[in-house]
C-alpha cells in the first residue's frame, strides 16, 4: 500500500475530511520539498497516520494525552528537532491554526524519526 492509498482508505472510512485530505497532501509536499525527503509507506506512514489523527482530533476539538516530560526532553535534544520545528510551523500555516500543545511533541517525534532515516 502506498501513502495515497492509505489516505484514500481513511477518507472513505470517514476518518479524514476532504479539507484534511487536501491538507495532508500539502504537508507531505512541504516535507518533501523543504528537506528533499520523499515520503513513502515505509518511512512516512507513522508520521502521516499521526497527522491524520491529529487533524481529526483538532476538527472534533478533542485532545490527545500529553507526552511524558522525559520523552519531550529527549525529542528536543534530537539533532533533527530544529528541522521538525520548521515543518511544524509550516503545518500550522497550512491548517491556518496553531497546533495544540500536546500534539506538537508527537509530531516532532515522528518528524525527527523520519529525518534520521
């Protein structure tokens, strides 16, 4: 399965609105163009799936449980964290709102993992 197929299935299952479907592709494009990192099912499925769920939670005004402080500290120390912060800001521009504080560490973690591959 490729990422587009994964997103199509999530959209058809009602897990992804049309607006967020479009936004996910914009986010993928930013990651690929900003850091020349082609997203595939293998390297990007965790990040993309988390973004789908995060955008759905935001749409429903639901919160994710906070990440453990120790893990947040480890993510912030990661060599790819600054790259992740750039992408997080661009995600906020795409969705035209600030990401909830509890979502940011999870998105940062997935991006750091992606950039380390």
